[in-house]
């Protein structure tokens, strides 16, 4: 099993161009959120507490945070906080009267267009073509930069 540092280093190899990095700072969180939003709409018929129905996004995010915890407990905490923010935003959009899945689908498509444009500039294929796990490493890669800026270990 690769360590978090190995995953992040390998991911970083195809993310050297400053424009591609900037695109990733915008598009990776947008894709993460849009996926959360798409699954948020799938209610599972159980209330976690009054006014908070269990949905597929919560289940998948719990599994995702466990994946991150396997690699780095510290990064898992950051990803848990970001996941909670995504859930809150999904709830906010849903309660605003907008159609959550439509908003998330539009964001998803636009963000992936951005990602592929960034990789065209980079001149390298997206890492997930090599290993599907890189779809989860991308958000952790960004979180690692936030941790470095804050002086936190991961």
C-alpha cells in the first residue's frame, strides 16, 4: 500500500504547470461538491435527526473519509470538514428552491471541461487514467497545500 506522501508525490508529477494548478484549485473542489450534491438528492428514508434525512452523499462521504483516514488521520479531518461544508452547501441550494441535481450537473460538466483544459496546457494526461484512486487523491493533494500553509503535519 502506498503512503500518503507517495500518492501526493505521484499526483504532483502531472500537476506542475501553474495554470493547471490554478485550474485544479477551482475545478477539483467543484467536482467534489457537485458529486456530493448529486448524491445528496438520493434520500434513504431514514432521519438522522429531525429535519436531517440520511442521503447517499452522507454514506459515500463516510466511506471516503475512512479511505482518507487509512492514508492520513490528519488529512482525513480536513477532508471531513470540507465534506461537511459540501453537505451544507447542498442543503442550502436544495432549500433555496433551485434544482440541486441540475446545478450540480452543470458544475460537474464545466469543472471537468476545465480539468481537461488544464491537462492540455500541462501536456500530461490526468492521473486517474493511471489509477482510479487518484480521483480521491486530487482533493487530498489540495488539502496538503492548505496544511503546509498552516504549518500542520499530514
